[in-house]
């Protein structure tokens, strides 16, 4: 019996006022329950509003969408892992496709961000995924496992066992074209095997989420696929009623 994770990546959406209204509606639909976990990743400036709106619901977790790899210093515009932790975050997205492809984040930087997250007591949600060209060239597994090794390579086995992995094929993000459950499952199996190779005793503790054009219509089938431990959702997490129905899948 799985206890799936439903993670909402709001990206650059929802002002503090919108976020507060969203959480109010969501809480009216979603009572406390043991059989699933919900994590919200609001934009940094709306983070405090979501913390306040969730003050009576410690069952719902929060994460930030990005951190700098240094703990503090002269990095105008950035937020560090200790700042995120202090603000109430438990998780951080690292290596999201938009960080890699829009902002040019490298695998080395991703590795440093994962290390910074762990230092501060945050759980990194390590995002990996191939482009369409890489998939068509048959490189999916090698690209994804390369990203995984770069991200987790500096961690001890115990710290790596506390990570979360999100497989998000770049071609599926925001396109309306999700991976099939079978395709997602195949990549998740490869990730699990790689985790087992360097984390023999802890690999099964690492949840592997799928992300990329998840919606109300495909969430149940994706979640039912072997090795899919949860969903990381962008566009379909922006509407409180729609997101409630996905979480109640
Ligand atoms: P979409 O659900 O909008 O495709 O975005 C997925 C994603 O990038 C979540 O991190």
C-alpha cells in the first residue's frame, strides 16, 4: 500500500493574497489524513503567507523552489538554505529543469545546492530529466543517472537516503504531453537501481516522484505505476479545487 506524496510547485505564481485564498479553499477540501503527504512550494515572497495560512495544519509541509549554495553572504537577490529553514521550509527543489535550462544552472551547482540543503537540515527534492532530443537519441537513462550522480555525489549514504528524487522529463513540463505510466516507471526503475548501487540499505527509503503535465485525468494512472511514489505538479496545482481533487486521487 503506497502513501503517496503530492507536491505543488507553484513556480512564479500566486501573490501572498492569492496564496492565502488558495490555502483557505484547499483546507476546506482536504482534512488531515495519514495515507498521503502534501508539500507546497510557493514563490519565496509568498512563503510567509502560506506558513501563516497553514499554522493549524502541521500535517502539510512546505518547501522553497531554490536556494543558493552558500549559507550567507553578498549574493544580492538570493536565499540560502538556513534562511529557508528558518522561514519554515522542510524541503527545497534542486536542479529543476527551469533552473537548469532557463537559468543555466550546472550539475556542479546542483551538487553544491544539495550539499547546502543537507547542511541546513532541508530535504532536497532532486529534479532530473532528459530533453526531447536526448530521449530521441536514446540517452534518457544515461542523462538522468548522470544528473542523479552529480546531485548526490557529495553526500554520505545516510544523507542521500533522506533525499527525494523527482523525475521530470523536460519535454513533458508544461506541454500537456505527460510521460506514459510505463515510460515513467521504466525511468523510475533505473533511478531506483542506481540508488541501490550506492545506497544498498537506504535506497528504498528515497521516494521517486513523477512530474510533467500531471492533471486530474492522468494522476491516478501515473500514481498506480510501479516505482512512482508521488507527483510533482506545476500548472495543475495552481487552482485550489483542481489541486484538491488531484490530492484526493
Ligand atoms: P507542469 O505540471 O506544469 O507540467 O510542471 C511540472 C513541473 O515542472 C513541476 O515541478
